[in-house]
């Protein structure tokens, strides 16, 4: 469940892209509770790996403001995976804050890791 007191068009947009990309089967907004997303196995795999990378970024910089992961081979691979996921979901250049909303959904979702 992604907590939200009101429906958010940005979350709706990202959820729609998650559904188009086969990361979720469906989603709904439950008034007073938030968004319920029904993850597919593909989405669970991607989300889990992205949660790990976001936690790593947060522990390194203390923020999710940017994804400056450094120059190591591991960091480059994480960045490439992140970019591939954004491309897969067609979130690049669609809305200026879609990536931030996507990161919040991944970070705030009940962890599988």
C-alpha cells in the first residue's frame, strides 16, 4: 500500500506506466488508505532490485535528490539498470516529476528485501 490521503495524478500516471510495462496487474486508490498495486513477478523482481539501489544511494548520500552513484563498475551497472527500467516504463521525458514519483513508489513500497 502506498499511503496517500487523496488521489494523485502523478501517482496515477506512474501506476498506468507500471501496468503498461507489466510491472503490475492493476492498481486502485482506496480512500483514506492510499494506492494498492498488484505487482507481477516481473515487477516484484525489478522493484526489489531498485529498492536495493535506492537504499544504497540513500546510505551513501543521505538523500534521493539525485542518483549520483559514483564511478565504480558496480555503480555504473546500477545506474544502467535504473535507466533501463525508466526506459522500459517510458518514464523518461514524459513528466518532469515522474521519476521522483516512481522512486517514491519503489522506496516507500513495503519492502521485499
